[in-house]
C-alpha cells in the first residue's frame, strides 16, 4: 500500500444531496438507494493513479445538518480537497452553496481545491438547476465543476480524480508546503521528505528519528 | 468593614486564623482588588503571588476565589498577554483553585471547593477558547499551566469540556499540536487527549483526521516501543481510546498506516528475558489494541461484522499469530498476565475464521530438530501450568479451535491412539515427541499414578471441545480401549468407563482427606460431567456404551441425590441421566429408556428428579452466563494491578453466594448452558411420552384371538392361556408403576385431580406454591401498612376539616367587615354628594379625600382577603390530594366530606340569598 502522496478530502453540502452515496460509489462501486442519515462524520479511502503516480485518497463524508456544522468545521483546515455537492433536482440546495463556500473560506486552508458537483444527473427530467447555472457559479468562485450521478456512477470517478489532479498540479507549482501537515497532504513513506515542520527549537533538537 | 486597615501587612495573621471564613473572603477580595485596580506593576505582581499561595493552601480561600476571582483572572489572561509574569501567575492561581487540597480537614462529605470551582470555570463559555488560545504562546510555562488547567477541567467535568471543545474551530488541532512540543508539554498533552477522547466518538474522529495515529506511533517508536516508559503506556491508552468501538477509525488505521505499527510493539527485542512491570503493562495495552480491533465497532453498527472479519484477516496476514505465539507460548519469561492475554487473543483470532484456523493448525514452533505443532505446545501449557488463569486461557484456544470446525476436531481426534503401557506411564516431561492425541490421553489417565485428578479434568475439558457436535469423533473415541492400570488387574476398558471411574474417585477423594481435596476438586466432577453430557448428546452409541456397565446407572442415581454434591454436579448428573432416556435406542431389556425412567421414578421419584434441574437453573453459573465478558479498560490506575495478576483469587468466589468454583464460570460457556437448557426441555417431554404410551409387551391383534384353522382346541386354549399370562404380568407391571406415580404424586402434596402434565412438573408446582405463599405474606403485610396509613390520613382529614371551618368563619367575619366598610363608604359618598353645593374648590378636596379613604379601605381588606384566598386555595388542593388518596384506599370521599359541606357551604349560600 505504498503511495507517493496522500490527500485528505472532505465532502460538504446540504443533507440529502447524495454525499454519502457519492463516497460509497467511489470506494465500493455500489449505490444504496436507502441510505442512512450521516451522523457526524464518516470515513472512506481509496487508491487512485494520476500520471502513473499512486495516490491515496482519504475522504471524510460530513453530515449536512446545521446541528453538526461545528463538528464538521473541525475537518476543514486539514483537508486538501473538498467536494461541494448540490442536488440538481432541489433548487434550495443550490441556493445554499454560497453559505457553504463562506464556511469553507473561513475555516479551510486557502489553497484547498474545491470541486462543485451537481449530483443526481440521472434525474434530468426533474432538473431544477441548469448545467449552465452550475458552471457559472463555479467559474465565479474559482471551483472545478462536474455534474454527476452517484446512482449511475457517471462522473463520480472523474470528480474525485480531477480534484486530485488539481492538487497535484498545485504541488508541482509549489503552491503547497507539503511538509506542513495541515495542508491535508502527506508525502508517502519512502519518498524524500522536505524539511520538518518544526514549530520551535525543541522539536528540531530531537532529530529526525520518526522517518 | 474597613478592608485596608484590617489587613495591611498582616498576612501572617490571616494564615494563623484560617477557620474564619469571612476573614479569608475579605483577604482574597482585597488581593483581587489590588490585582485589578492596582497602579503599581510591582504591587499587582506581589498580590498575585500572595493569591497563588493562599488559594493553594486553604479551603476557604478557594471558596472565596470561586465566588469572586474568575472574572479578574480571565481579564488578566485576555488583556495582559504581553505581561508574561502576570499571565503565568493568573494561570497558576487558577490551577491552584482547581486542585483539591489533600490534607483538607473537616467532614469528608463537605463540598470540595476545587470541584465547585472547576464547574464554575467550565460554565464560562469563553474561558475554554481563551485557554486554547494560550496554547500558542511562546512562554513554556504558560503552555504548561494551561494544559494542566485544561486537564483539571476535563477530570472534573469531562462532558462539558468535550462539548465546548467541539464547538471551537480548530480547538482540537491546537491540542494536537502540543504533541509536537517539547517533552514535558507533549506528555501532559497526551494525558489531556486521553481524557478528552474517552467515550467521545466525534472527538476521536477529529483527532484521527488530524493525524493522531502517525504521531502516537512515532512517539512510541521514539520511546523504544514496549521497552519504553510510562509515556508509551499513555500513548497506547490514547490509541485504544481512538479505536474502542470506533469502526471508522479502525478502518482508517487499516487503510492508511496498516496494523504493522501495532504488531511491531508486540515484537520482543533486546532483553527478552526481562519483563519489568512497565513493559508488562505496555504489552498488555498493545494486546488490548489487538483485542479492540478484533471486536470491531459498536454493537449497533451494521458494518460491525464485516469490519471485524477484515481486521482479523489483516492481522493474520501481518503475522500477528507469530508474535502472539511467541508471547503466549514460547517465551519462558513472559509474565502470566501477558501469556494469558496473548492466548486469549489467539482464541479470538481463530474463532469462526476457517483460514485462521488452518494457519494455527499447521503452525510449527521451535527450531529443527526440536519442532512441534503449536497446538501441542498449547496443550502442554494447559495440562501443566500452575496458574488457573492460564489454563482457562489455553482452554479458550481449544474451544475456539473446535467451534464449528469438524475438520479440525477430526484431525485432533485422529491422533487419539492409546500408547503401549510404558508410554502412558512416562512422566510428562517426555512428551515432546508425542502426538497431540497421545499427550491428551496421557493427561486423561495420568492420575493413576499420583491420585491427582487436576490434569485429568483439564484434559477432559479439551476432549469435550473435540467431541462437541461431532458424531464421527464421538464414535471414534467410544472405541478407545485402555489397558488396565496394572496388567494383573483384569481386562481393558473403554475410555469412557475410565472417565466415570475418575469422576467417582473425585468425590471419594474429597471425603477421604482434606489435603488433596482442596477447592480444586470442586470442579473436577462438573468438568467430567460436562464431557459426558457433551459426549452423550445426540449419540445413541455413547449412551449404549455408558449403560454397558450396570453400576454406572446406580452411581448416577446416587450422585443426583447426594446432598454433599454441589447443585451443579447434581443437576448435570440429572441431565446425563435424562440423556440416557432421550438418546437411548437400545432394545435390550434392562438398558432401554423405559427401564431408565422406571429406575429414576423408583429410586428418586420424578418430582425430586426434576427439582435438580430447577435448582441448577437458578444457580449462579446459569444465571450469570453472558455471551462475552467485556474486559476491563486499562488505565493508569488499573494497569498495575492487571500486570500483577498471578492467579484466580480464591476469595473472589465468596461473593458468588455459591459453592461453585470460579473456574466453572469460564468453562461453562453460553453454548454449554444453552445445550443443557435445551436438553432439559427434551427430557421433560420425553419422560411424559414414556408414561403416556407404555410399551406393550403383548400386541393385541383381534384376529389372533380367533381359533386358527387346523388348531386343535387344546392348542388354542394353551395359546390363549400364555397370552393371558403375559397380559397378566404386564398389568402387574403397569400397576406397580402406577402405584409409584401415585406415591410420587402424594409426596408432592398437590391437588388430587391434577392433570398428567402437571405431575411431571411437580417440582415447579412446589416452587410456585412456595412463591405464592411468600407473596401472600408480603401482600398482607402491605395491607396492614395501608390500614395504618389510612387511619393517619383520616385523622389528618378531620383536622383539615376543622381548619377549613375556622377559615370559613374568619372569611365570613372579614366579609362582614368589608361590607360595613362599603356601607361607610357609601354613606360618606352620600355625604359628599350632599356637600357638593358648597363650591368647586372643596369638591375637589373632598373627592380626593374620599378616593384616598376608599383606596385605603379597599387595600386593607383586599390584602387580607387575598391572604385568605391563598390559604383557602392551599387547603383546597390539600383536600383534593387527600381525597384522591382516600379514594385510592377505597374510602367514600363524598360521605366523608358531607359534614364539611354542611358546615361550610350552606351558610354561605344562605347569606348570598339574603343579600
Ligand atoms: N436518483 C439518484 N438518487 C440519489 C443519487 N445520489 C443520492 N441519491 C439519493 O438521495 C438520498 C440522499 O442520499 P445521501 O447520500 O444519504 O445524501 P447525504 O445526506 O448528502 O449524504 C438517498 O435516498 C439516495 O438514494 C443520485 O445520483 N441519483
Ligand atoms: Mg450522508
């Protein structure tokens, strides 16, 4: 299970837009029509390959309800990527995007890559938000964008991988200090490590014995 | 109160005068005043130092500080960040105020001011986030005291702090960062996080999100793994908090770092012969981690089982078994607590896991040429260890190995081949080259030499696992014949008969001498009985083999009624007898089910026979059995005692209110208890069956009674005569059985017209009658009590009735007074109106006077009236309550209150009519 990089993701958005189903489709390749309400935060993981580099994705699926907001906020800062999801058949979930984004801007790492997902694209006949509107919102806010379906698996793989590709690109362009753990990125074992993120002199004295 | 002159420079006086609470109050108040309003920095600092000193020493000062100090201290922390000395001082004072004073005098149950202060501080919404922000300060002491303060808060009000920290963005991140700080801080933070994560699933997840696993394992590695100090123990405790019933975190560990870092803690390096207490605790903690991973998530989690399976498979893949075997079996120096925990883990690892079972079955230990299968080594430990705990742990491995594993059972049973005489009598030390089966047989029969049945009964326990639910194995072992103990002593005998013999021997040894009949023998008989009950279950050939020896039945009957045997022994013997009925396929006269039932009813009586079942079901062993014993959570305080366990404490059994040995609770697992319960039902049913359909020795076919063609009269008569004779003897049999049953029935003392089904459950009836009698007694006692209650309430009611009457008359006189006032008022008004002609100026005056007078009068009477109304209202509810209570007691409230109504209600009505 060796990897070049490990990226931490969070999935956010209103309740019922299909966050948990997207994660399940991505990690287990299956769809569960009756899905339990997420309580707090749930975890999933998968390996992907980008530019023939093995990359491990750790994904935290959050609960959309207001009562869990303060818990889920704890996950923002340490994430390298976020999937912000709305439901194309429910207009209000699209209208709430701005407040989600504000939350993210306030608590997350400014370099976090955000992918906007218009989910349930299989329900095109009940569409309440046009694809153009989604694209427009993404463009205005500097987000990646895809319409996807956790049910048919359409674009699910792409959504996770494109986000990872974007993060990888940021790394290569030197946007991140990958040695800083709070960036949500970890260099895999066995790869040359950058200077350790020592906070003060005491740490540096202990030496690099934790390789 | 003159603060200044009273206390200027008289600190000594205050300390000498500690009992005076008010003095301390004012002293603390003055110090706080100097801190918040002082102009000179020097003076403020010295006030802070004085405050620290007194708060750390005196109850009263802590109380006073709690009442007034928090706002002042929090203000310093908030607004004077640059003054490191003041911030340190304020933190130190707070730590002091939250730390219980050890040598505190006064009554024990008095409120601890430190606890009260903790509660007060944790209620301040902003204080927690203020404290967290202090963790980023440069100054070492500021961070250190802040952590101490947070730990104090967490210890005393964990839930409030857990909730508060969750609502603070990046609160947990800040605490996590402390793990990268210098050693003293890091260790303090470890403890803090351990408290913080206790039973707080969301916090556990956030910690893991923040990379807690990496940090924990890197500290453990840095500190030397299991060889490390108490810090390693703290790390493992935190790790276990993060994994305990948290499937999400278990998956994350598995999917990212993997289980290698956990397993490598179990790896013994360096001095494998030295096990300090700290190392023992560290290893026990790491074994607990393995155990937590094998238990999966919470009970409610639907993915629990899948997660459990994957964890077990991954652990085995990572060769955890090798390390467990090294700790539990091979290491000669590992303390018994570690060995037991490792064996327990092995049992859990293989239970219900075909793949893992195979791996254990084929595992070979030792180095060429001295190798042997791991199962043989575990068996040797089981037979030889001097520790009961270790026997139980090793037995658990075999139980788990045999459970639903008929291939494994067959493999073990196939090696059960009796050895020639010499071998059987070889001392145990020479068993290295023995097969598993030979070693087991050797253990079963070892007692021949030294008369000690301990080894025999341990081996019997293993054999019962091998035979459980496996007919092939049962049949195979039935055929095992043993040579007589001495060649001169008769012929060989089946293994089963030998086991019965040992069981009999166990009781006789117990009676004979006190030395060899230590409490140990209390479990020899039950364990051999468990073997036989397991063996005979669903196996007619085993029943046949058992009954092959006539004395067996007699012995069992004696055991069932032997009053010196334990409840459990008698009950199991009764079950075994029952198995001789329900699984009996024999047609031999004298060995068939009918004979056994007849013998039971003759020798014991069915009622007293079934009573043995009831008694056993009610015994501690059967009522306390649980599917899995949750293990104690290792904490700093419990760890030391865990590491010290050497053996089952014999005194522990005293609180079980039973003569059964504690070892039995371990051996009598759920499966066996359920088997016994099921057997009991079958036995009851089957015995009823035997009686309701007596086997007829003579078949009555009407055609047979006719004279056959060609049969002479003489032959016909002869044939009929023998037929009648046979019938006659059968009637005789039935009559005698009938009289036995009647006798049994008479003994139970039950009703004469009871139904047949009730007859067999006579024991139950008797128990029920006893229970009913007790209930009746209790009920009549309760009735007595209720009667006195009722009398009391009645007298109260009459008192209140009088009171109500008095109130009523008071009210009446008051309303009379009011009426006359009203009258006077009216009169005054009239007068005023008459005076109106006197001019506008006076009118106003008079009007004002009049209004004032009226108001005055009204106010007075109204106030009084109000009071009365309140009183009356109270009385009303009181009367209502009492009425309800009386009603409950069956009292007719209406008639009771009739008198009151007459006194109170009627005059009033009369008055109103008059008005
Ligand atoms: N038709 C359709 N239904 C979906 C899709 N994704 C999720 N759902 C359904 O939407 C509901 C909410 O999904 P869930 O994943 O629990 O939402 P969450 O609260 O955002 O985690 C469930 O009933 C899903 O079956 C999708 O792509 N297409
Ligand atoms: Mg969900």
